[in-house]
C-alpha cells in the first residue's frame, strides 16, 4: 500500500503492488509508488477517450482559462512539490534546483495558456472558401524522464490539454512521486478523465506506445528508447514528438576573455548536474587560449557546495540514480586511462549517495568515450583545436543534433559559425537557455518535432481543411 495513488478519471487509485522510490542523496526509501497493471492503463485510456468527447468541444477561451488555473495551482503548491522533487530526484532546493523547476513549470503553463489556435482563411474568392482549422488529435500519451520531471510534464501536458486533447502521463520510475502529486493537483482543475497518471514497471511505457486508443505519443528520453517508441507506435500510426538526447558541442573562438566566459560555460555544462538534454557536453577550445581557459574553468567549477539538496546551503546534489552514476564514473575512469588530465573534481566521496563533484577533464580527443558518448552528469571533456573548420566538423560529426554553442567577443563572427552547426538551437555566448515562446527541438537523432510556442502547440493538432465550392 502507498500514500500515493494512480490518477484515473479524477480518482486516486491505490494499488496492491508498489515499488520503493529511493532518495539518491542517501539511498533511503522516500515512499512506495503504485504499480499499474494493464487493466489500470486500459481504464486510464478509456477515461481519457471518454473525456475527449466533451473536452475537445470546450471553447478555446475556456480551455485557455483552465490552463491559467493550472499554472496558479502549480504555483500555490510549489513548495510542497519542490521538497518532494528534491527527495526523489536529488536536485537541490536552491539554485537552479527544485524551486527553479517549479517556477519554470508554473511559468510555462501560464504562457501556454495565452497561445492561440486561430482559423486560417487560405482562399475566399468567387470559386471557393477554403479554411484551415487545427483540431485536437485525441488521447495523448506522455512518457517522461527523470531529469526535469515536473517541468517536462508541464511541457507535455499543458499544450496537449490547451489544444483540446486528453492525456495519460507516465512518469519515470525514478521520479514518480512528485509527478503523481502534481497530476492530482492539475486534475482537480479539470473535468474527470482529461488528465490521468499511471506509474509502474518497465513494460508500462511499451504498453502505451502499443495501445490502439492512444493517438499521439510525446516522449522525452534517450535515443535508443526513442527508436523503440517510434517502432512500436507504427502499428497504429501514432503522431509522435520525440525529444531525445544530445551531445552538444561548444566551440570557444580565439578572441574570448577566458575569465569572463568561464562561469557561463560551467553553468551551460552543469545545469541540473549536467543531467539536461541540451547541456554543453563537449568543449572545443582554440589552442591560443586553451591553458588560460582551462585555469578559469577549473576556478569556476571548484568549491560548489555539494550534499543533500534539502539542506539549503547545497547547490549541487547527487547524480539521480545508480545506473547513471555508474555510467558517468565509467566514462571518467576511461578518460583518465586514455591520458585525460583532471583539472578539478573527480574525487568521489566514499559514502551513501551518488555524489560526484563537478569534474573537468582536459587533453582528450574525439574518439574517446568521454567525448563521443553523452555523459549526462557532472563531467565535461575539454578538447584543444587549432583549425576552426576542424572544430565545426567535430561538432557535427555525431548522430546527435540538439544544441550547440559558439563563444566569442565578436558576436557577428560567432553567429556565422553557429549557423554552421547541425543542431536545433545554436547559442552564442550561452548554452541551454530556453523559453516558452521559442520553439525547441533536435535534428538528426536528437528528435522529431518541436516543443514550445505556436509551433509546439501545433504538434498537438491535426489540420482540417474545409473547402466550400462556390457556385
Ligand atoms: P529512457 O529513455 O530509457 O527512459 C525514459 C522514459 O521512457 C521512462 O519513463 C521509461 O520508463 C520509458 N521507457 C523505457 N523503455 C520504453 C519503451 N520501450 N517504450 C516506451 N517507454 C519506455 O531513459 P533512462 O531513464 O533509462 O536514461 C538513460 C539515458 O537516457 C541517460 O543516460 C541519458 O543519457 C538519457 N536521457 C535523456 C534525457 C533527455 O532529456 N533527453 C532524459 C533522461 C535520460 P521505464 O524506465 O519504466 O521503462
């Protein structure tokens, strides 16, 4: 039994079977989480299908008003949710941690409520009137990761609901508790069945992608899982938005002031302990400033207070889970064996919790695991280059294409370099900044489709053309 319940048709459903959710800061159990059976999933999809009949006909203004209420409800419960998020996810309450994430979730919901889906008159003359409208798709299945669980849930749920769809969401088993509680809070703002939330074991996501009565999947997670989602969604030709992993390169040109850019580079690399899809994960630095920048980066990355995120003096928490921790440590050990020079960090505490300080490894090259594989943790490889075209080629060499950045005192020159990067967003003198009015998505294997802004909202609609011939 658990204090937490699945949210199905507006009800909180306690399940017989549960699993333990652990705090990555101390490996202690936070609470038990319900395990949904296939019948629970079917009930959630049925509730969402039934609710779609009426919700899809609610006026645009009324749906916008409800999304505004959702934003206020998240904001008024943000402290409760932030503390729960810190306990199960590990991120600190302070800094760019749980309170920051809850602020983002409420802000994104509020902005999304203001977006419009107007009709478009394509032709209106003596021959015909042709009008394009955007209609909701149906039941949207939202499959979520563990890195920014609440903010990403809002990115999935609110535009779906705003556009007239209904939702079945599935949090990651690593971070289900705050999502279940947030779903309960959001669901109270909505008619029964518009938002449902199921949690469980590893087969639940696949059941969703195979379910014949889910019409669209929005998925944020790894590239291998994204490919599986695409494959199993094909039987019913589901609409898909896939926001997958990245291995973003940053290129530092020869004209930067190392002391000025170092703090922003560290922030772009280690936002959320590096567990951010569009974090800076490979840094290419021109040889003329390489040594100076390495020194400044080590200064900026050292001495960050690390520990249990509930202690407000800490600004860095643990890596979220054991699997991820083992992966990051293995990449670090491999880099050292291959001759990588540790500039700072690397001293891993021998106590409970998945802690690793911000760690910079210089003198590494393309072809090493630490460069070619997404670390998704507090570990950044630094690579020296002398020819800018070589650095651009390296940045573009991988299958990923989420973000990238160029750092320079000459922003026009940097913007020209940025435009040569094969990625969805190319930043100049920053990395990872996103906003609800700016479309965001990946190219190549980093994803399909975009989130945010009108373009993101459109992903939750089908176009219908009404073509009226005139006599
Ligand atoms: P996954 O991509 O495996 O999991 C993300 C979500 O997908 C979870 O809810 C998971 O649930 C679900 N899922 C897993 N398999 C399937 C399937 N076959 N069909 C449908 N849904 C499925 O990420 P992990 O948590 O395992 O992390 C692995 C790596 O992914 C990380 O090391 C990191 O590199 C990357 N990652 C990228 C993120 C991003 O923001 N782009 C976010 C998180 C991770 P369940 O676990 O129950 O199967």
